[in-house]
C-alpha cells in the first residue's frame, strides 16, 4: 500500500482519533495489545492532534508495554499549534515543556520561519502507561529534517524546543558525531525527551550500510556492547534492505544504541520479514505469538467492512476528494528495532503504522 501524499485536514476534533482507533480494535492482536494497553491508548488520543496518522511501538519480548506515536507533516503544523493551544487551555498550570512545544508549533506553522524550511515532519511519542496521570507528561519529540542536519540546524531546533541555550558539552558531542560521518550518512531525525530536564538527545542516522556502521562507531569511540552488535549484524543485516542507527548524545556519547531494520515491501510481499522474525524468536528476542501478530498486522479497512460508524470527518474528506481517490484506514509494519545497552538485555521492538490514506486505481493492492 502506497499512501497518497494528500493531507486530510479536520475542521474540528470530533474525537476522530478515538473513533478511528475503535475501528481498528478488532485488528489489534492480543499478543501485542493487551486489554489494558488498548484502554490506555484510547484514553491518550486526547493528547494528539486530530490527524489519523498513528504509530505503535510494541515490545516483542515479554514486556507488554505499547507506546503511542503521531506523525505531523509540515502542512499540518498549524493544526498542531491549534491543538496544543486547546490542550494548554485545559491545563490549570501548563508545564513549561508543553508551553515550549506550543511555541515550537507556532514557529513551525509560520511559512516564513526557519523551522518551516528545515523541519519536514514532527513525531510525538508518548511512553505509556506513564502518561495516564491528570497532568499528562509531555511527549518525546522527533524532528525529521528535509536534508541531513548540520550542527547549526540541530542547535536551532533544540533551542526552539527547550527554550534555553545549548549546553557547550552537548554541542561538542554533536559536533564530534557530525564530523565522524561521511556522505551519504547524516542525521535524519533529532529526538528530545521534553519530560526530562537533561542535556541529552537522540540522533537518528541514515545512509549507513553494514560496511560503514562499525568504522563510524569506532571513529566515535562508542563504548557499547560491540560483541553483541557484531553477532546481531552477522545474523540479521544480510536479510534487510536498509538500516538506521540511533545514538544517544549528551555531555558525551552514551553506550546505548538503537538499530532500525527496514524492508521495502510489506510481509505479504516480502518473505524476509518472516525469516528475520524467526531468527529473533530463535534467540529469545521475540515470542512466537508476537512474531505471528506482526506478520498479520498489515491490511486495509474500508467503510463497508465496519460495524461501527466511519468517522464523519473521514467520510466528508472522501466526498470532497477527486472521484479517483477513496479514503481508507491502512495498517503497515514500518520497521523493527533492536535496543542495545551494556546495562540490560537487548530488546526487540516492532513499529506499526495505522492511518488514513488514499487509494487510487494505481495503488498496489487496491480493489479493481
């Protein structure tokens, strides 16, 4: 399924996210989504902008935690800023981090702003169930860049989000990371945990290959579990189409590491998904039930297929769309991730997407 880039803007919130998530409920595999997780996800939609473009971060081992994500694109920045204005109005004493995020959204929504020129998308990620209090914790923010980010761009985004100058030690670490990379490697996303007042960020690096990864980590002086990474690389890297890594940077480079594994096609068209997950099961990083659930997740939901009402905003958008476009709710597996640390066991995660998209006669898999 190839999503059409056309954006659906909802004139009012009208609980479109809660309704869309309710429609997905029959497709939420119990192996990945416990009843408690589903209830928490449903409740947390109030923190999200009225856009049906969600992500679920699912642990593949025994940990039942599921985290909630939402992607906002540049042309939706005004929608985000309006949502944050409404959200802050409902909080008696809005935390400083929420206020900083609101200011960031206002700047990003300004067509003349530097953020508008540099940031292509923003991901909000809520760690659950930690966000279920009456005073919701602010999300982690991942800013995705139009071009590989320079130090100046990273500093501008961080100061915009934190509303304070960049710490010199963090700036030095970021500079060291950028200097160690050769093209086409670069920073695609910058992550910041707004709920934590620490000078640390996450760098998502793209443009790497199995042959360039280890020389880069050597150049950076990465002190993490190299033997574990080497074993995983030999076992998994030959199967995948692409990889990214996530570095945690603060006053120094931390020994943690995330390795994201990608395929160009979905599991039904790509048998290597199953092979990769089988290897994770064999090495105790994924349960058999969760392997099966990930493979079965992709699909399309059409209005006639549901027993519950289709969200009115989505119906309106379909009626207003050109005759060759048809709105559906789609599910896909975006990627798998391995989280490495010298202080805990390696953890595998699956990142599942769910959102409104358009089918056209040219869309692969669309009904004729």
